[in-house]
C-alpha cells in the first residue's frame, strides 16, 4: 500500500493506493505498457505523476495515479484496463460532467459528495452504466447490471442479462383435433 497526499484546490486529500496490478497475460501488459507512453506525453504536457508509471515485471504494472492530465493526451482519451487512475480537478461541476461524457467510453463512474441532491444530479447526467456514490468503481454484486456502453463493450452482464443472453427463444404451434 502506498499513501500519497494530493493538493486539490488548497486542501490536501490523502489517497491510499492498493492494487496488485496483475495482468492475466503478457500481451495485455504489453498493450498497457505501450499506452504508458501516454504517461510521458501527459507529464510533458503538464500532468503530475503522483505514483507508479512503470512496469514491474512480465505480469505486474505499478499502480499509477496522474493528476490533471491534459484532455488531448492518450491517457485521457483511451480506455485503460489496468491499475491507472487519472484525477481531474474542477470548479464547475457541469464542465466536469461534460468532460467525462465527451469520451466514447462509458462504463462505471464514482461521485463523492455528502450532498444527496448533487449525487442524484450527477448520476442522472453521467453517461455510465453504473455510478457509485461515495464508493469506488470496483464495487460489484452478482445481481447488478455490469457492462459498458457505447465503445466500452457489447451487452450487459448480471443474472437477468446473462440468462437472456444464454436463452434461445423457440415457439411451438400444435394443431391436433384431439387436444
């Protein structure tokens, strides 16, 4: 576990980064490592690399946190499957929502607030298949819908969606005078 402190708008927020970073296959790590070149691009254009950003072995990538990567960098515009978090500071909530919705990917999102009205507004406006309020996006239970929208995947998972996906509809018509 690594503890980092982030200065966001004059207040310091402690972040604990816990991630083993394991990939299933080397190909996935290589793809992610190539995207890691986006870390360099983002840092060169003003992002702050708070931790990580390096390959640890054939199957592990260090948990990586970037603060305010520019919107036009690879790391801000590509879907990264790995231990990477981009933190964006904002002062205008609608602008932040617009920035989040500008991507062609829509999977899960998190909103952190103590204001119920703000959370309901943001959940309604975000283009995501699931929005967690005051929790991380790794939260999941079997019965909840799970999947991407737009370019983030095909279809939904979860018990009713999986049952539908595995069902083949067939109709039978019987015509018999004795029935």
